[in-house]
């Protein structure tokens, strides 16, 4: 059964050719029809399917379109062409700090972010201790998030997103900012979700991490799908081109 279907997806962005000195000048140029754009395609005719129970990896250099593709799958972006279908609920971990208010404490942000993900306050209260225990940040609950490191924010975000059983978990470089022991803990949690029937999409610059966890991989190159298939085949081909 396909959990995610990506069908001929293209994503175009318009980039202003000339730099405006102020927001006022930008809007004046826009109203007067003088604002000129260059078209930039972050994705071009990308198609693949992710089956139920897959631990699916996305690899590619910076700027290859990985994060854009995840945002299209998650519904953040509407593709310029093509379509995606997701069968089930998604827990997206796409941008570090998304859904958080940095001026609020971690305790307050657990409720805020949980609500953004669709959890009720009662459910968050029920799972509060589990979130705190997994994140290992009990001593910092009443500290504003603006004083947290990126790794600490990632801990809170991952703990909240995985307290329930999503059909699809999407993680974009979320493990790259944590320490090694916490990365292992997150990998174990993702494998627990898989064992209970979830599907996981992981973006990582660490080919070792992809090889260790994923059973299938898609390789994006400058917005194009270069290869998709089993992990060993795709990663071996990738390493031949981009030796680390």
C-alpha cells in the first residue's frame, strides 16, 4: 500500500531580479509593473511512491530540493505542477523551532506546539511527563526557548511530535543538531513507530545514518530525481559521485 504518492511534482519560485532599497520601493515597483522576476525551479517533474512501513531516506547536496519536497508532501507548499497524496496523518519535523514561541518557556511551548499539531490540552497533560522524560530537559522547563541551544529545541520538538502514533513521520535534518546519544534515542523511537506500522521519511546529510536506518532512498540532484531504489544501490551510486 502506498502511503505517499508524489506525481510529476514541480515547484517554481519567482526571484526578484533587482534589489529594492526598502519595502515601500518594492511595492511601488510591483504596483507600477516594474518588478521583474527570474523563475527558479526547486523541483522538476519528481515522481515516486513511499509504501506503508518504509523507512525512506532523501539524500542530495544543499539546494537539491529536499526540504522543498518535504514541504510539498506536508502541505506547506502547493506544487506549481503535479500533485502529492498522503494517506493518513503526518507528524512533520521540517523546520527547527516551527510552532514554537521563543519568548515562552519550554513548559508553555509543549502546550503551544502540541496544540499546533492537533493535540488537545487534556492529551498533552496526560503525555506531559513522557515528553519531558524523553527530551531529558526537566531542569530547564521554565527557561524561555530563546535561551535554548538548537539541540535542546530539537529534543523538545521531536519528543512532542512522537508522543502519538502518526501514520507518517517526516524528519528534516532534525537529528543533525543533537548529540550522538540523543540521535541514537531518536533513531530507536523512529524504529518503534515503524514496528507499530508507521512510515518514516528522513532527510540527512549523513549517508551513514541513511544507510543504517533506511530501506529505500531517493536521490535529488538540482531539483531532479536522479535515482530511487534500495538503500545500498542508491547510496553506493551517490558516494561514487559525491565522495565524502
